[in-house]
C-alpha cells in the first residue's frame, strides 16, 4: 500500500513548496504529486504544516544520548547514539572514534559490523579519527595515543566487512603510498588534525585522499606564501569538506568565502557531536576531564 505525506512544506531542488504530497511505496519515495492527485487507497499522514526535508547524513558523530563511542564500543552504544541524533533529523551516521589504541579501534570496527548486521537504524559505517594525527594540531585528542600508520594499522583499517570506513589522518605523518594503500582497499581517507603544507596535501590527494575533516579547524591555515591544508581544500573542486556550521567553529564570513570558492555539493554539514546530544545534562567526561557544553 502506498503512503502519502500531506500538508507539509516540502524541500525540493526548487526550494520549499506547498500543496504537494510525497508518495512512498515499500519504503522508497515514489513520486511528488499535487495535493489533489493522491491515488485512491493511499494512506495519508498529515504533517500539519511541518517542514519535510531529506534525512541528514552525519559523518562525524562522537556520541549522543549520554554515550561517548570511545567509552563504549558496543552495538548498544551505537544504537543509543543513533536514537539521540535521529530525533534531530539525522537518519544516517558514522559513529566516530577519536584517537585511541588499536585495540579500541578494532572493537569499534567490530561493533559497527555487528550493528549493521543487527539492523540498527542509520549506521552506515565507522569514522576512525586518528590516532595518525599531528600533535601540533591535536585539538581535544590525547597525543599519548598518537602513532605512526604502519602495516598493522593499514590491515586493521581495511578490515571492515559491512559499511564504509572513513579514516582521518595527518598526511604529513605518513606517505602517499600509505594513503594509496588505504584508498585501494576501499577506505575513505580524509585529512584532519594536520599541519601539512600544500604540497604534501596535493600529493596525498593524488594518492587517493578524498576529503577534509572539519574544514578550517585543527589544520594549517591559508596564508600569503603557504596555502596550507585550507588552501589545498579550497582549491580542490572534487574533494569533500566536512564543516561545523554552528557559528563558533567557523566564522560566518569565513564560511561564506569557502562556499563561494568551491562546489556546494562537495561540502558536508557535520556536528562533531558529543554525548550531550539529546540530554538535559550538558556535562560529560572526556579522557578524564569534565567538559561542559555552553551556547
């Protein structure tokens, strides 16, 4: 039986439209039709004037629902994180592990496989953010966990049997050959927490790097004589750029300049979210430190 979503403001490529109905059949959008053209027998769901948009896909979700993925690399934790974000419109996500020991990385990848196999809603794979990063751009990451990308790590990062693996690394801490090995194994490689020069990033892009993790944050800036990681990201017209648009991580003016410099469909909104999503208590513990979310 078809279902019809009616009486909503529908976001289309032409902008927001009204007096339209979305027909769904077997879980897939079948058509967008005029409100008066709903097929007989379709089950109508009244959206009461609400906004109907595609579900968000977030490639950088460290936690939610009171859970930090690093602290609980389990199917149950992934399900709790997904449920917390789903309330805000995120229908697909990558549970994200920040820099940790390889044993924890392994546990996170195995939990992701099991979550996908168990049908946990929204899990698309896993994001391993570190520990192959540059201490000069460590951000919140624990530098004692940082390590070199070696054969053991490449084998582990290439081992996911279900879903996709996204790895954030600092290209200056490894070689183009290592980047190529990961890319050839089907791993999505992004640059982040990096102090690389433009030239190093350019070689990594040629070797299979296809993205940048939270553009502008924790990376070498664009300057007059050295374009840095930011310059390489803005110059590329094909690489994907995750970006945190909360008005604090990236100034609105900086954001506008970035959006004018490269194709809009190569940007991705990310939350870089922590356990406080969906929680009344806006405090959590990260690597032994208490963090409080404000504004």
